[in-house]
């Protein structure tokens, strides 16, 4: 099975939650619960929590990620954080193009691409998010949109750099709503992403790509979603803020 070729990755996306001391406490609680994971375990945390999170995760199998990165190396970009700043702080992964950033902060397919390139050039692993709105789904544009977003995000990414890319299919209508895509919808969406990558990089590269599903994945539905051929992991919002729930998802991905 091709799934065996791909790294399973469960990544938490804390969004704008947890102070540094709360981050430390949550990671301490998670460490023993996920220590035997048979998948990669990542926590993407607010910028301000990064030092505390890196320190708390030291010596464990938990890797720390950021939730965004700017595309310039330095300069007059008030409020932004560069890829080099993240790597020096001990960050290994970064979420790029989350739908909340696209919706609330004017993120476009172009800036998603620039941020992806900046992250990869700095040696970070990029978790690039794509996904359709409910309206786009109902109009029948899901496949077209997912393929377009995927190809746009990967413009000028080399085949070698693609090895450090994870794509998270996150239907916008399923994020934070409690409405999860069915396992079939998740598998299909992830399959569209993989097909887009195959069109540009070839079938082997596409089969090696980790494609996560995200959107109300939780302890109860993770196993069914992760059993699907094209679902190689999850990007977890709400359920990553509770140690036991997150650990249950990690356990489901480790089977
Ligand atoms: P959710 O968020 O699990 O709370 O739906 C997922 C995400 O936004 O990455």
C-alpha cells in the first residue's frame, strides 16, 4: 500500500490559544501520552509561546511549529516574523495559508506561495493549507479549487524541496464548526491534492507526499478518517488543546 511510503504526521494548530506558561503545562501533560507514537507529532503554537514550547518539548518526540512565517528575510514589516528567526528559535515546522489567515488577514495564493518558498529555503517543513468553502463545494468547484490552490502554493518549489512539504486539506466549512467531512469526502479531497502534485511532479513524488486532513478531527472520528488511503495525518485545532484528545488522535495515527 502506498500509504506505507508516507510519513504519518499529526500536527496540532493551537491558533490564538495558550500563554507561554499554559503552553509549557500542556506540553508537559502531553509528553508521556504521546511518547510511543508511531507517527510524527508536531505542535504549532503562537509565536510568543515558541521558546517555552521548545524548552518543554526538549528530549521528547514532540516537534514545535509556528502558525505563520513572513516571506522576507528582514526589514520594515512591522509585526512579522522571518523564517530564520523561527529556525534559530528551534522551530521545525510552519503552518502556511490557513483559511483563517486567508479569510481574516488577506492571505492570497501568491503570498502563500512566497511564504512556502521562504520557509523551505530556510530549512523549515511547510504545512500548506488548502480547502474549499461550502459555497464553492456546492457549486461543484472543489476539485478545480483544490488543484489550483495546491499548484499555486507550490510554484517554484523544487522536487527536492517538495520532500519538506505537507499539504493539509481543510474544508473551510469543517474548521471549528464541529462538522467533519465524511471519511469519503476527506479521502477524495486529499486525493485531488495528490493528483495536482502528480500533474506537476510526477506520480512517485505525489505518492510520497504526506497529505493531512483537517477540520473538526477529534478523538472519536480520527481512526475512521486516518484509515483512508489518502489521509496521512491530521491538522488538529480544537482537539489539540486537550492532552488526552490529542493523544488519542496520535494513537489512532500510530495503528
Ligand atoms: P479544528 O481546526 O480542528 O478546530 O476544526 C482545524 C484547523 O483549523 O487546523
